[in-house]
C-alpha cells in the first residue's frame, strides 16, 4: 500500500491487530471507492457510546467500569453545577446545551486518550491511528488539565516545575494508574471521596508515618494534620474570577480573551471534605473561577432562543459551595521556603487563607475554609 493511500494512517497500524479489524467495522460508513459515499453514515468516534463503544467488544471489563468513571461522565463538574443551581432543574434551562457546546469537550472516550487528541484540543490522530497503551500526557492529559496541572508540573506556571518531572521525567500515568482512571467506586463517587486517587504515601511510606519517620520535621504534627503538599509544594497557578471574557467589537465576530496575567499564590486552608482519600485537617486551596453571575448569559440567550426567559437567578444556591477548594498542586519539591523551619510557616500570615483574602462577592461557604487565627510562631 502506498503512503498516500493510507490517508495519514501508519502502514504498521494497517497490519496490526486493531488494523486488521477493518475501518468499516468500527467507523461504519461504506467500503467503496467514492469518498463521499464511503463516509456516509460514518461514526467519528466509535469508542464513545456507553463508555466503551466498539472497544467494549474486546475490553469488556475496562468498558464496564469506565462507563461510570469521572473522565467519561464528568460527574465532578455535574455535581457542582447541579448543587449551585438548585432548585432549578438543568432540563428547564440552557445548561444542557451549554454543556454540549463547552463542558462536554473535556469528556473523554477511549479513543480520545489512546488514539486521537481530546475534542477540546481540536486535533486529529495522536500517532497516525496507532493505539497507544499509555496516553502521551502532552497531547491528552494536558489538553484538558493543562492550564493548571500541566503548566505547574512542567514549570510553565508558578515558581518551579515538579521534582517528579524535573528529575525523573515521570508522566501522569506513573501516579494516576489505569485502574484509577478507568473506574469509579461506587458509580456516584466524588473526586476526593471514594474515588481512588494517587497518594504520596504509596511511594513514600516511611516519610508519611508521623511520629515514626526518619525525617524529624515529619514528626512535628499528628497524623492527618497536614497534606504533604502544604510543606512540599511551591507557589501555584490560580484563578480569580472567570475562565474567559468575551470581546464583541464587530457584528458576528466574538473574540475570547484569556486572563493576561496568571495569579500565582500559595494558600493553606481548612479541609471541609475530610475523607479516606483526603484525610488532612489542613490542605492547600485554590480559587475556583466562578462568580454569582457566571451563567447569567444563559438566561439572556434562553429568552432569545426559546422565547421564554430562564430563571432570573440561575445560580440560586451559590452560597452552598466554597470557591476556595482543596487543591492537588503539582509543583512538588523536597525543599521549599515554608519547610525550612517551623517558623517559616508558623506566624507567616501570607501563607494562610484568611478573611482578608475574600471579597464580598464570594459565597458564604468560603467562611468555612479560612483561618480566623493563624498558627502562632513556635517558641525556640
């Protein structure tokens, strides 16, 4: 087969186990010479439907668990949106349409990790249709997680890169295993609750044993007091208000404006979601880019598109959830400015989330996260 006849598909893929299945068996369409006729009724992503699609025919166990996984259903985002918009039902608003146009771009099928770029990246095949067992993190993971985790991890945002990337060139899958990414236990689990997540203790069991560690500073606090990142992360990327703004200067032309200056902070807050996978009393927190009027445009467009206005206050339950939340910071280093001594952290007000960090527009739930009194300096 000549290269031009493979249409960007690698020759060795055509001869591989997946390639031998044949295009139409997965993508449908018609096995004819005419391009338009061949692509009629074609399925772009045959791996998507039901959390596995055609992949489920051979990978039944993985597909059976992935259909309820967070990467497939985006249950974390759905839970937040469903909470702050109560008592409104999503079906009575334009939220489902907005979900399909925007949020759902980060929904991941089998193919959007192992064969092609995720939808949000607007790309094509990862490697000429070769099936990649370990997704390449720069093309797949970072497409959805790049603005924070990817940038932090590689040192593009914040104070430093992560030591795991800097010294060991570890990829996402080295910590976030296939079992974690493919499954959610139980099906309605939330991010920091029952879902299996990467834990520092898995690779550093001795360092994590408070009172029994060979590292003296690890014995300074009782078990469950501080998340590892509180001492071992550097300043990290944050968001203040919204993801983007729109600039409309010409009719029919809309320009998306991203924040020009990244907000780099380091804030320790109280953990109000203590669970087996997030058992710490204090954690690093990051501001969620949400405001009371973040979804206000949906009410306007609902009136324009449907003839009847949507809820006047779509985020009616805004105060229920904090906009400062536990953060999984990916800028880990062995030595940081706050772990040089006890008093490099104790007594340092700028490191702690306090009332002065809040603004009047913040939800009331943020009051649960802040320190009313920061830890006093340790007397020597």
